[in-house]
């Protein structure tokens, strides 16, 4: 039985590296989850180092669980692992800033 337009929804799947970005539009069956959409997108073929089973996902910049059911026009975003802990980076910058101010006096 062929899938009809009404039994599918239009979504996008996005992934970005510093030098390369991909945004794929596709139609998926109603009830498709965020994780299933990433697998259906073929993004793993474009980015062989991408681990879709463990990658964190979001919809329009909001973190979601992999089993979140998608709605019409959702954009599923595949997030890269953090390279540094944001809190630690802020602490380091604050400490460097204090050192500069003391040296200026």
C-alpha cells in the first residue's frame, strides 16, 4: 500500500560542523520520532563520524528526548558533543579578566 501525502508530514533534519552544514527536507510517516527521523534522513551517510544513536537532538533549538513524536514542519537538529564545559570556560574567562584588571592598577 502506497503512503499518501495525508499519512506523512513534512519535516527537516539539520546538522552542522564548523565548515559544513546540511539541512534536509523530507516526508516521514505520522508518528515518526526525532531519532527515527535522523536515521531516515541519511545524515549518517553524509557524515560518517556522526553517531545518531547517541547524539543529542533538538527541535527548533529546544533539547528533546529521542522518542519525541514529530509534528508537521518540525526541524530536528542533531547536536555535536560539547568540546568544553561551558561553566568551566566562563570560570576561566572570569579569572583571566580579574588578572588583567589587577595588572592595570
